[in-house]
C-alpha cells in the first residue's frame, strides 16, 4: 500500500524561509531565492517568505528591542522570520508557541545557526512573555508601523499627501489573481459563464478583466492553455485600450512595444487590433517569454532583442503609428505582488531609473510619425517616475501634447466589483499612464 507523502516539518520550512531572507538582504530577488529551494518545501516556503517580507519592518524593530547587537546573518534571519510570523496573533500562520519551538529546532539543526540556538530561544521566549509591551514600543518606529524603509515612507507621504496611508496599506495583503479575456477567443460574458459552470467565483473588472475569488494554478484555469485568457492585473490591462483609443484605422498600423517582456501588453494589442506589432526587449531570454506568450495565444509579432534606447541598432527607419513605452522603474506600485521590492530598492534607484526613463522617451519620440501616439507607463507610485518626467518632456518637446489619460493610479484593494470600464476602481496595482500625441505642427500643441 502506498503511503501518502508526509508534509515537511515546519522547522525545515523555517530554515529555508530564513535562507530566502538572507538572499533578499544580500540583493537577490525573492523569486530567484525561492526557485532554488528544495521542491519538497518550496510551496510552504513561498507562502511563509511572502508573509515575512510583508512584516519585515516590524520584525527588525522587535529584534532590535530584544537584542541591540544583531547575531550572524543566518541566525538573525531565522529570528526575524519567527518574529514576523508570530508578532500578531490574528495573522500568524501557526500558533505562536509552535513557531517559537520550531524556530529553535531549526537553529539547532543547522550548523550555521547552532551556536546561536540558545540566544534565539531566549529572545523568542522573552517575546512571548512581553509581547504586548514590545509591540507597543516598536510602534514608535515608522518602519515597524508601515513595513517599508523610511525613505520609501517619506517619498509616498510627499508624493501622495492625501492617500499615502492607503498606498502603504495596500501592500499588506496578497494581490488577487486577475485574468484578461482574449477578445479574439470569446467575450468576457461568455468566459464568465464558463467559470460559473465549473464553480469558480469571479468578479468583472475593467473592460476585459476577471478577478478570481481565489488564486489558482494556471493549469486549473479553464481555457488558459488554449489561449482563452492571460494573467494580467487590471491596471496593466489599461495600456492597450489607451494606446488604441480613437485610432482612425487600426488595421495595418505599425506599433512598437518598446520594453515588451514578458509580452502581456504586446498580446493585448494584437487581441484588439490587426496591427503590425514589433515587440522589443533588451534581454534575449526575456524575448523567449514573449514568444511563449504569443504562441499560447495564437498571435504573431516581430520580436527583437535590442536596446530601445539605441534605435540605430534595430530601427528600419519607417515611423511608427503608435509606441508603447512600459519603462523600467522601481516597481513601487506592485509591492503587494512582490513584497521583496521594498527591501531590494535603494533611494538612489529612483533618480537612476528616472534618468533611464527620460533617455528612452528622448530616443523613441523621433520614431513616431506626426499624429501618432506614445503611451508612457510605469508600475510605480513615485511621481519621479510618472508625472515629473512627463512634465519635463513636454517642456522640452513642443510637438508633444498630453491627451486625456489616467495619470497616477494608486493601488486599490478590498474593492472588488466597484468598477467602470475605463476606470478600474476595483482591485488593481499602482500605475502611471501618460498618452502623448505628436502634433502635426509644433504650434498646434493642445493644453
């Protein structure tokens, strides 16, 4: 008789979660770190690691109250992992005493942390005894209260004085799984009926979006393999309709998707228009992801591995009717999907990326024909990666006019269903959109 596989012990999962935290603290993405975890514990570790990264500011503050001098990196990561998981009972994935017991066991089982096992035990037992007082004391630290680096908190406060608390709070819980219905395969209403028939709870969002009641493996999503839907956040789904809106002749248009990988926006453009789309990305491996996306959806585009900032290397000299520039950014608007971002970014990254965004705008604008449109977007809530570079660009390019576009979309959560087609006020990430039109005459610029 085949015995069912036993779940891996919690101490092993805590060991691996602490290793992920060490990797993030050293500058590696959580995605890459989790991918290197043994398959037997990977699902549990991913869940625990995301929880820890969402509560890391609080855990760091509590550790400093428990021990002024940090232990070696692996032991410190294990201690902070336990504190992040158990500091608030309502959110703890396991009972606090179980987490403490298993964290100490994890320390004893690893030669790298064994010398600090007694220290970890003392800190965690003290935390259980003095939880209320320690949590109250940690509330004086903004990083503990908001679980972001201090510079990030201050920037959001400055950029969004009336919404900064909502923006920071939005990343405290996991993002929903949102699908985009392939308009070439079916209508959204038809696909919603398919999901209802198999008992999958959904809510419509935006123009083509469907929010699942709970995330599912893509293999369990009806029609995914056949290209019926793609996974894409509701805010990102605005890109293709914004670029194509009001176009007098969609068929045959030359469209450039300048930073295209993994291909979601490229595919959406092709789902909505019979256009000649060129998808560009600087990374050859990421271009393979574009090919994979298009194959699954039954779509075709010209895919080029090249640097968008150097058109002389790849442009054929024929102006484009429309350009989509989804520029590299801090990704500060998608922190709830990637909770490691806030700990990986440095304040200096914002200015560095803003310069790169300005370079891309300057390089691509000459490739646009008069009367054409360029949609600039970033998945950022920082004004230095949205409103500010666009204002600077408009001041220096008299042939550019800003057309009606959403501007900064702050993250929305807990509002599924409150949506209208052109303004997804349900669940969505933080984004910035600016639609620019190249004027036929420089003196014809609109306000």
